[in-house]
C-alpha cells in the first residue's frame, strides 16, 4: 500500500476540476466533494443522494445518504469517516425522493451513465462528458444532458449508449459508480487510483436514440438522423434551396415565433430539391425549431417528416 499523506488542514469545499495530485489526500478530498456537488447541483429540493462503501476486501456493502439541503456537510463528513485507503467508495449519480435507492423513488435527472469497461471510451456518440478509469483499461462514463429526463427515459438513453457502443449493462437509474480519486482495492490490481481522465462540464444537447427507436432505425422503419452529416447535406442542396429555408437551417437558436411553420418549411424545401427522408431528418435533428418544440424524440422526428412529405406527395 502507498504511504499516506498527512494533511492537517481541514479539507474544505473543493473545485471539481482539481484532482491535481492523486497522492495528496487533502487535494483529493476537496476534489471528490467538488465533483459530486457539481453533479448533484440543481436537483429538486428534498432530494436524497447515495454513497456506498465496501471494505478493502470487497465485503460488507454499506449505503450512506446525503441530503440535498446539506450536500457539502454530508460529503465532507462521509469522506472524513471513510478513508479511500480503507474502503472502496461509490456514488449514485441520480437523485431520489426518499432515503431508499429504489427506482420507485427516483427523480428526474440531467445525467446519462454507462459502464464503458473495455470498450473504446472516446468512440461513444455523443462523447461522454466525464470519463473515469476505474482500473487499468476499464472505464465508466457520465453524460451531462442539457435537460431533465424522467427515470424511464434517462435509463433509455443510458441503455442506448451501452448497446450502441459496446458498454456493459450498467444503465439502471440506481446504478452506483466508483468515486474519482478513490482507490480500487480489488485484489487483482495493485491498488490503482480511480482517475478522472476526461472532463467537459458543458451540457450536451444531442441524445442517442432510445432503444426501441434505435432498433427501428436499424430495420429502416424510421428516419435515421445519424445516416448523414448535416453540414454535408446542407452543402449538397444549398444552391437549390429557397433563401428562407437556407436562413432557417443556419439558425442556431429560435428566432421565429411559429416553430411549426419553420419545421414545415425546412422539410418541404428539402423534399422539393430531392433530399431523402434521412437527409431531411439529419438537418431537422439539429434545428433549434424542432428541438425546442419536440425535444430529442426520434419518433416525433419521424412523424413530422412523414406527415409533411406525405401531404406534399398527395398534392402532386
């Protein structure tokens, strides 16, 4: 076991970007607190969050509750009482309404999560916001969505990430992950640090397709917005498109009041110049008018494209 670092100063609230020295107990304590505070920030009032420990030999699983109205104090107390050198440390990313880690009590979350394990951690799309190396060559990922999702939908996105990119099955809303900065005490390893190897705290606007939609996409039954690059599609048809459609497609935020009319115009103009449903879908999937009206729901994307195109075909 490594020599412990004596740090007499009382650790205070730390910054989540830290993790400057994995041997420094004081720095890592502050970093772990700051990291989890940043993940849990903004959850509904009265939420409960869960930490867990096992002994170094992996036995005696114990769960610990941190209350949302006192996160900093709760985290400091937990990490003071449970040294990373003596325990395996875990956390659940998601909030709960009661002090029981059951799906029945899960609250909406802004996170996606996945056991990446031995898959390529940077191949996931969208790319993970936070990647942790839990042991040599094995990883876990977190995605920071730009909106809240209920438990079922949140699980669906996490499951889709795992299914599409070779991750493990750890997609349930009650999933526990290893705390960055802790120590992995599994006997087959030489006590490696759990290291945060990639971090991007910007919120993600894109979403993977939910599992049932992904299966339909593979079967060719619904529009596939991932089949083409939207920039390439726009460039392909740009000169043929109506000026208004070109302007709307270039918009990165909503500037027109009537979103439905904008969506209809984009679809109609692209269809008229010969774009396929998948090409139309990839443009619309990145349009602020569609996103603000429907969110990242592929079934609604498919329905919008099919409805407008069928009307245009019937009018011929």
